[in-house]
C-alpha cells in the first residue's frame, strides 16, 4: 500500500514513474538487454520506495515489524510447530 500521506499530485507522479519503469523492464526483457533490465528494475525499486511500498514503514502503530521473520523462528514459533505436517 502506498503512503496515504502523499499529496495526490506527488502520488500520481510516482505511480506514472513506476508504470514507466515497469514498461522499461518489459521492453528490456523483450530486447534481451540485461543491462537495461537491471537499470529498469532499479527504477521500479526507487519508485516503490518513494511511494512507501518498500523501505521504511510509513506507519507507526507501535507493533514490531515481523516481515523479515520466519514463522518457525519468530514469535509465532509455537503456533507454527503445532501445525499439521505439510501446512507450514
């Protein structure tokens, strides 16, 4: 989700940037141009960070960010261990 605090004009500009970058990824893949594809992927990443879809969290609800934790090793380890085989 994009940061809702972005001004509408800024959000629109960034979404356009993101879509242009995604089109550039496709064009580079069709052309089999690995260097252009890497540049385009970087542009996608920068646009997503600017929109708040990647990078630091734009919200602050006090809850810990568990996105980078595995269920089996984080605070949900006990729950995960109790799942039937093949469901985890």
